[in-house]
C-alpha cells in the first residue's frame, strides 16, 4: 500500500548562490520533503523502525543545506541522494525555496522541486 509522509517547512539559513554576497551574507530557505512509502507495519505494530523517521529526514536536510553550493538544484540532488542512501524502500520529493532572492525585483521566493513522484 502507498502512504505519504510530509516534513514541511524546515527553516534554515544557508549560503547558496552564484553571487559573492550570497556566499558571505547567506539567506533564508524553506525545505519540504515529501515521502511515499508503505507504513502499514509501522501503523500496525507502532514501531518507528518500520517507517521513515522524521528526525532523520530533518537531519539530512540540515547537513546537506550546510554544504555551500552555487545552485539550489545541486543541494536538492544531494538531499535526494542522501535520503535514498538509507534504502528505506521509499520515494522522495524535495522542494527548496530561497526566500527574497537577489534578482533585482520584488520576489517572495524562487524554488526547485526534485524527486520521483
């Protein structure tokens, strides 16, 4: 059976971007992780090891967002790769929003979406 787990609104301060100022000053980001899995056994037996641990998902996002990249596309791919590395028989989708991007306009955010579903 397919079930969905969402870890939404992970708020982080990071230093991604192509501009020198972004490397020095940084900016605010919001990351959402969508997970498709089968947690039938977890629900039946009330066991965390039968599902995806939200704490682990948050930790993966924080660790990968801490590594400087010019492109949030690269960060998104790293997050997906790290999540998949645990091989939990799940599919992942990651959305990264860069708040108030320096693009010479009044823009709330830019975002990327990467994943399998």
